[in-house]
C-alpha cells in the first residue's frame, strides 16, 4: 500500500478501540500506510493517561466502549477543555450508524473527521490524508500559537474567515478562542455571531455566551445559555458555562443542579464530576458531594485533569462524617499527588489542612489549634486565594464547634473575611465552607456588610464632589483589609475623577501597588479556572510538546 504523504514515516499514531479485532485492523492499516509508530489501547481511561503525557500526530478513537461510562467523544471533549490536545494532533472518531449523527455534529467543531463502520483501507486513508492536509494548510496559525503570538494567530484566522478560504469555519473557531484569551471580548463575540449567522452551530452560540460572560455581561450570557439549552438539552458544554454564570451570581444550589446535569450527561468526565461535587459541597448537599468527589477519585485521581482541591473538600466531608479510614485514604491520595509536585505551595497548604483535620479527629486540640494558627498566619501573603481562605474558614468553624469555644476564632475569621469578601458569591462560599455554623456565618456576613458599607461611603463621597477623599478612604481600607474590591474601586475612582484630584498620580501608583500584591488571587470562584485559557466549550490553545517522550503503552504487534 502506498504512503499517504512524504513524511508519514515520522508520524506517531494512537489507536483507541475496545474491540481487539477492530483495533488490530486499524493498527495494521496505519502501518501499511507507512505510519512510523503506532500505539494501541483498548480502554478510554488508559488513552486519557497516554494523551496527557505524550504527543501523537494522529489519534483514531472508537466512539462507543462496551462497559464504559465514557465515550470517545467524552474523551475528546475533556482533553480539549483541559488543553491536553494540541491543535497539531489529528483526532478521528470511528463510529457505527447508531452514533453517526452525534459524531458528524462534533466533526463540525473540534473533531478532525470521522470514519463510519464498516470501513476499508481507502476510506481510512482518505480521512487521515484530508485531516493532515488541513493541519498543513493552517500550519502558519498553529506555529503562531506555539510561539505565543496569539494576536498574529487571531488576525490570520480572521482573514481566512472573511475570505471564506479553505477551512474558514475551523479557523473562525480558533480565532474566537484566541480573542477570548486576549480579552478582546467584542471581537470574539462578533466572530462567533458571524459563524452562527452562517451556519448556526451550537459551539458558536456557546461562544457568544462565553464572550458575554468574559466581558461581564452576565444577564445576557444567561439568556443565551437558556436559549441554547432549550434548543439542545444534550449539549453538555452549555451546562458548564451556565454553572459558571450561576456561581458568579451566588446561586450555589442552582449551580450545583446544573453541574450535576452536565455530569449525568457525561458520567465518565472527571472534570464534570469534580464540578458537581464541589458545587454540591458549597450548596450544603453533603451526600451528593461525597458521592461525586469519591467517584472522581476512583476514575481520575491520577489524571492531570484532577483538581487536588477536591481532596480537601472530600477530607472535610469525611471529618464531618467521623470516618477516619476514609480520611486516611484521602490523605494518602494527596501524598501520592505531592510526590509528583513536591515544590507546589498549593499542595503543601492542602496537606496542612488535611493534617489538621486528622489531628482534630485524634482529639489533639492544642496541636490542632497551633496548626490552624500557623496556616492562618499566611492570610496576608500575596499568593493567598479564595480557595485557601475557604479552607481556613472551614477549619476554624470545625475546630470551634467540635471541641471548645475559641476566644480568638471571631477575630481570625474576620481577618480572612475582610480580605476575601469581595462579592456576594464569595461571601456565600465562605459561609458554605463553614457549613453554615454559627457564629462563623454571622461573622462573615457582618464583615461583608462592613466592606460594602465602606465602598458605598466612598462612592457617596465621590459623587458629592470629594473624589480624593473617596480614593484615600478606599486605599486606607484596602491596605488594612487587603480586600480586592476596595483596592480596585480606588483605582477606578482615581481614573474616573483624575482631573479633580491634585495628587492623582501618587494615589494611582499606590492603587497599582496594592492591586499587584493582593488582587491577582482573590477573584477566583468555583467553575472558573485557575489556569488561563481553559474554559468550558473552548478549544485548546496548547502548543505541542517540543520533544515528545517515547510511548510506553502497549505497542502494536
């Protein structure tokens, strides 16, 4: 059989198929085409682990896997959401008639093509050849992305879309994702809207909602998502983004229900189980949280997609349930994760939280108090974030309610809340971390009210002709509390009224200084991402690894 193209011998391929016969046939056909390296596996879970750690030029993946909750489409979606699949990789889905409609719909977005069963060598060759041709045609775009020149890549995509040049639809999607990363929300929204007008594809409608959310248009984003879900109730990505909208609005119970629906649609998805479990925790649904987070551990605790904060939430639930064996098991999971990232400050803090819970469970009150104080001493550190704040509130609330009434607890909880009560949603998260226990919940509410009152007082001064006093009040309060809302508001007031403030430059410099120290970490809420570029419904903007590691999965015979 002739080679597909001149450099096919350098190609690395992965075949993912649960049927040994079908897998062997695909492997043999690829080898006959001249593919240099072919690796095969029969399980989706193994394929995910392989693709997380190694680069392949071509992936052939079956859609349906007998006995597995995860389909080939679920695998592709999760890799795409978590930026673990480079643009340069060709991903072809192999499907039977029953799944044909779903796969052809996916082929219009992130999928490079599909192969309908039963197939012959010619049809496989045609699909691979066409997909590799598209990669070559768009190579200049991918190269710009790999060198980090997202602006140039977006312009190339925009030009291809406007000219309706070959593969314009795929280029439009990449371009819109790039605009979102560059925070050019208007341009992204316009490009998505143009695709909707041309083809009315669901991913483009979702892109409009994502653009609206990214630019702060929360209400329009929710309307767009409600309409999309009404039209396509099985489109799981839309539930992910709607969940983020509801979190931003502080509607934790509704957000949990939405993420739970997404998890039900794709039961093999680690990230959606984590989202559902996390939101269940913050919505006070302990049983559902325990179930979802446990399930996520079973199917994905070794995966790069797994978020280690889930282990902290699981440990809190296990402590509340007085289950020392389960708590030890979770601690062991974290220890194994830390072996791979021993220098991670985030994981060290997580270990401190679970260590404290184990100490409290062993009734070592004095030692537990020392450990909580030590963790809380970092509250003014620039790298503290909402996640760490929630963990600290959870520890103080449980320590206070489980053994003795702690005189220092109110002041410590207030310190934490002063910095991180930047919105109603953040307030609700902190209260939920304490599982609504008193007096912790009351302290958080009163602190949030105090922060809001300071902001209102400053805005009143600005509107009454004293903007300099407003900025100074916000800066003084922001410096004292480290609260991002007050600090950022000081900068906005100074910018808006700069002509009326004599020493505006020094005040703006102070606002920038405080913002750089304390505002970069405080705004992250559940359902967003701690790593830039990842977003539900979005394509990966990850560059391919420079030097792929040798594959060690089951080699083809």
